[in-house]
């Protein structure tokens, strides 16, 4: 059972999301709140696998929730919800350590699947929207392409192949098929790359690859 803490200031939206997540029987929403003021306390009390948070809330927003939660020991994954496909706050949330983001009009099955994906340590990288978002990172003023490339130079050739595949939004199973590796070997490579580059998760790895201009 995947345990979720859900934060959204709109009661109707929050209730609807909770119903969607719990409909399949594999996810339990263990706590809800109207903003992120109590996010840390809720995480410490309920020990969720995933925190699902709206990006825009009146007092403590999803960006600050992400920062606070990801700073905890053994933190849960964070999924950011937004109404906007290219919300500037989403960029900052991903850099703060969010595993990814979903639009509020995401189909119910995909919403639940997204939570399942991040609970396994992977990222939500929807190809269409996330491709534009990560490209915006790479092309933004002050982009640190030389620094990003220098960091990636520390990878072995095989690690580099895996990193580039992660940046496309491919799941471990897809990477395994493409690179003719076992899925468990891909998982080991991804974990090693993230540790070597001092990153939080595979979303930040994808951002780094895009900033380097390699995807």
C-alpha cells in the first residue's frame, strides 16, 4: 500500500484527488491539509511514501513544501500539482527536489500511475509537457551549460548513455530494452549516477542533461 499525504487549498479538488488515488486499492491517503504549514509534521507523523501538493496555496505553497519535506531524513517523494503546464514555480520545485509534476486535469488513471511511479524512486516526466519545461531550463538566461557539461564529464560512457536516456523521460524498463541491459542494472546505474553527481533524483538528472544541451 502506497501512503500519501495530500495538500490542496480547494476542498472539492482535494476530495476528488483523494477519491481518484484510492479508487484502485493500492494507494491510501493517510492525511490531508489545506496548505503546507503542517507538511513536515504530517510527514513525520504518518511516514508517507509520497507527498502530493498543489503548487499554489495561500500560506505555504508547494515550492516551500518541497524544500521542507526534501530536507527531512529519508524524505518521501514529492509530486507537484499545477493548473499550468509551464508554471515558473514548477521549475523551482523540481530544483528543490520534487520527483515531478502533474496537471490537475490529468486523467484519473495517469494520476494514480504517477504516484505509483514516484513511490518506486522514478520520476514523472510526461514527454510533451516536460520536454518543453526542461528545454526552458536549458535555454533560460544565465544557463550554466559549461558547468553542466563538466559535471557530466565525470560519468563513464555507460553512465552517460543511461543519463541521456533518463533525460528523455524513459522509464527503467524502456532504458533496459534500448541499451540491452537488465532493468535491475539500469536501476543500479541510475542510483550511482545520482549519487556521483550529488543530485536528489532522476528529475534533477534530466534537468542537468538538458542544461548541458545534450537532450
